[in-house]
């Protein structure tokens, strides 16, 4: 593996933060009118994440889990939606409103939600709170979606939770125009499992959007909005402002809102919603942010500015500037949850914060799964995510020849993804995963040829063949020449590649 070495030239943290503030305050002056009506947070100054679970070793448990998966598969998939929370609200009602039995941190945005959720979970766990985390989609196992105390729930518990709520699900199915969807049932399972545990706090990632997302039957004490960009435009809107309108639905009365850096039109929408519900706002680049970062072996070393002060020498074992920004957002969210910047001015314990971040993992996000040649997996599936990944690869690795393996979903902006990766891929092997949503390999190849040229594109419809071809191409540089492979384009592609390469 070829990782860029660390550097000892660290900029002055306060100078860097002043530059961030200066850059942010050059935004559209119309925002000042919106911000004048909102409160802002200003003060002066976990346990290791479990890896992706494998199939259960016990044949009976594995059989029971497969039966549950088969039953869930008969419901609407995650791409078929009827924008309403009526069904999930009805399920919560008959279950006794389990989602009201614990406080929650609710996360929306376009990119970075799962990594941010994992960081928040690690921080809360390090401060000895029992956590429940609900994220989607899964990389390999459906049980990944529901975590307790930093680890996916066991297959046994997953099956038990499903069986517990199944009679109530069927009751609601009989009362509604449409049956509960796959995602709605899983959301109900998560909220029930968290109440049963019980957890001290739930960290919940939306599935899509915000207002009508199935998760939005909680009233998050803290609402987090990661960067908004164009994705799911057929359902959420064709501009950042339209998408932000839908995502702002998670901002509830008197909540605290943690805003990552946003396009100006999206920020206007989010801040206006905060004013309407009297929410407290903290904005990246103003109330908190990344003061300094330098590449380190296996990740990066950060200085973060939080709501209560500065947190120097924080090691994050993840690559890329985007993960540093996710870390700043996660830290601010946890500070807000603990009342830093509102009820208390002092920062969180720095040693606990360092311990938590050092233990963070995010499977399928620039994850190295093989050496000689180095094979990296990343679940980037839209242009903004692909651009962040490409920049992180340039920074953290010094590949002399990088081969891409791309398998994408047909409903994505595939051309934009390929264009983002074109500068860093010497060649690309296009393929397809096993999902019914997968774009046909030949169709993907036609687009890839337009972006890369015919000589740089190879087609291998089967993912195992695509991986073998890419590794062979990378090895042409020689054992010590710095060749590598990046598998990307879809969470499903990454998950299947992960299994094929022996992870889980």
C-alpha cells in the first residue's frame, strides 16, 4: 500500500480558523436577514466500532434470518416510495411509541451521513452512554443497520425483534392503503430494539430526504445536516434548495441544528426553517470547524474547533478532507447533545474525544482490503461523493497506476461519477452487481467509453471477473511499483467485492 507520509509543518490553528470564518462570511448577504432571527451557539473557548458481520454460523439461526430477509423482500423496496409517514406513525402507535422513550440525534444530508453517525456513536459511547444506531443501506449484512453499543445486533436478536413486531406490522398493513415498506418495517424494528435495550440515546440516519422519511417520527434533540448536493433528484428536487426543503423536515421545535457547510441556497432554506421552529443553529466555519489537518499513516491528524473550544491532536483513522469535516460535524453534534455552548461553556474531555475518534471505522469508505496490489473500496455513488473520494485518493495514496472497478445503479448520475474519477484512473473495468437496480455493464461501458476513451475501458459483466481483471492490470506495474485498484460506484458493489476479497 502506498500512503502519503505525514508532515511536520502544522499551520497555526487560530490563523486557519480565522481564514475559515472570513471565507464563510463572504456568503450571500441575504442570509443575514434569516440568521438574525435564529439563536446561535458560541462559547469561548468510544468503544471500537465492530466490523461488518458475517452470516450466522449456526445453521438454524442462518435459516431464520434468511426467512426474515425473504419476508422483508416481498415488501416495497427502498426505491419505491409513497411520500407519507402515516404508515410508520400507525405502527409506532400500536407499538406504544417506542421512539419516544429515549432522546435522539437525527441525521440527514446527501453525503457523509453514515460516517458521521458512526463518529457520533463512538463519541457517545466513549462518554459511557448506551447507544443505538440506525443507518442504511447495509454493506454486507442487513443486521448492520441496527446497532447497539457500537456493534450490529446479533442475527438472533434481529430475528426476535422482527417476530415481536410482526403481528403489529400485519395489523397496520390491514388498515392502510399500502402495506408497510421494507424500510418502514426496519425502522420500526430499530425503534423497538432501542426501547427494549434500552438505549440512552439513538443516532438515526434518514433513509431518503427528511419530512416524509420513515425515520421522521422522532423529535431529534439534535438535527444534523451533512452537505447537501444533487442526488435522488426525481424524488427530492432538482436544486440544492429544493432538496434542502425536504431535508429540513427533521428540524423540530426547539432543537439544536448542526449544519455542515452548504450551498448558499440550501443554507437559506435550512436557516429559515430553524427560525420558524425557534431552533438553535451551529454552522460549520462559524461556530465550529476544522482548524488544521495533516495526513498521517492510516488516516489524518486533526485540530477541531468545537462549540466549547479547541480539540488538538485528534487522530482519525479515515482518509480524506471530507472525513475531517464529518468529524467536526459529529463533535459539534455530541457537544450540543451534552449542552456545550448552551448550558455549559467548557469543552468535552479531550482525552475521551481522542480515544473515541481513534476507534472509528467506516466499512466501505476508502477501506483498504488487500495489499500487493492495494485494493481500496469506496461506496461513492454520486458526483459529489466521487469527487471527494478522488481528492482523498490523491492525498492519502501515491499510486503510480490506479485501476477503477465501477458498478453502478441505473438511477444514478453515472456520467458524473465517471467524470469525477477519470483523472485518477489509468483504466476502468466496468461491471455490474447482483441488484435488480444495477446498470447493465454494456450500458455503463458505453458511457465510460465517452468519458475515458475506448482504449481505457474494459467490460467484465461479472464482478469476480472484474476484480481479477483489475488486479491483473494493477500488477502490470510490478510488485513494488505502486499499482492499485479502487472499487466504487455503489454500496452494493462494494459489499459484494468485500465478500469476494475475504472481508466477512
